[in-house]
């Protein structure tokens, strides 16, 4: 009996949920969204999409994700809404506007990070803002956001170009410094070679000015011997002449 009563109660709870339409879940999601219960709103929008995937369901779900700081997931749902499409240009303009806001925020974040691609993000933002204005040319907020995105794009492009010029200049300075170091090293090497050559020449034994070669000394000795023989012959001759002279007188 108790099990029977429990089954009846359960059916009474489930049947109303089964009877609720996709539109009913969107209404409940919108109510939770206004009350800032974004996680509950997300649940209701998901239930609505499960019953009937509509532009409004994905668009509202994207808004709920934005409020929960889940921009990437929000953007995916905005794209799904755009793929389904709507005949209301104002809703389509809001969808593009929100996509532009997501990319604009990513551009600002990238510009504050080293190595971030802020230029690409701002270009995407500009593209979505322009699409939004094509659907609703009277939207001053979108026009203002477009101008800000274009300003940020120009600023980051200039900064990117300046960084590239600075990098090129740094490389040129580095190359110039390396070339100068190479030239200085070559001069030092040549100077060291000259010093080593001079040192080797200084270490080689040099002949003394007052020394003579063996050949010159032998020639001088032979010459002295010849002179001595000549003198000896003269002495002998004189002695013979004197002897002859004495003999004659005798």
C-alpha cells in the first residue's frame, strides 16, 4: 500500500515536468537569470534545448555562461544560436554584439600578457560588431564598442611593429658587436704572432762581431805562415851574402 502511494506521488511530480514545454523552461530560466541565479538559469536553458534546440535557448544559455565568467563556453553557444538563426534582426544583432564583447575582452587580456595575440582578438571583435550594426544600424552601444575595438587594434598593431623594429635593432647591434669582437680577436692573434716571432729571433744565438769564421781564421794563419817563410828566406839570403862578403875580403 505504501509503495503504491509513493508511486502515485512520484508520478504526480514527474508528469508536470514532462508536460512542461521548451518555452516553459526558458521562462523559468529567465526568472532565475533576473534573480541572478545563473547556475539555475543554465540548468533551465539546457532543459529547454534538450526538448527543442532554438535560437533563444542557445542565446540565453550563452548569457548565463557569460555571467559565470565562462566566456569560451558562452561563445560556442552564441555560434550555435547563429547557426540556427532567427527572423528577428534585433535578436541577431544582440547575439553578434555579445560575441564581439567576448573577443574584445580577450583582446584586452592578451594585450596585458607577454606573447598574447591581442591583434587577432580585436580583429574578431570588430568583425562581430560590424555584423551587429548591419542588423541594427541604430545601436549606439555597438558603434561605441566598435570604435574602441578599432582603437585598441591600431594601438596593438603599432606596439607590435615597434617591438619588431626594436628586435631587429637589437639583432643588428648584436651582429655589429660580434663583428667588432671578431676583428679585435684577429688583431690580438696577429699581434701575438709578431711577438712570438720576435721572441724566437731573440732566442737564436747571434754571432759576435769580433769573432771570425774558421775559414777566415785558417786563411789568416796561412797568410801569416807565408809571410814568415818569406822573412826567413830574406834572413838566410842576407846571411849568405855577408858570408860571401867576408870570404872575399879574406
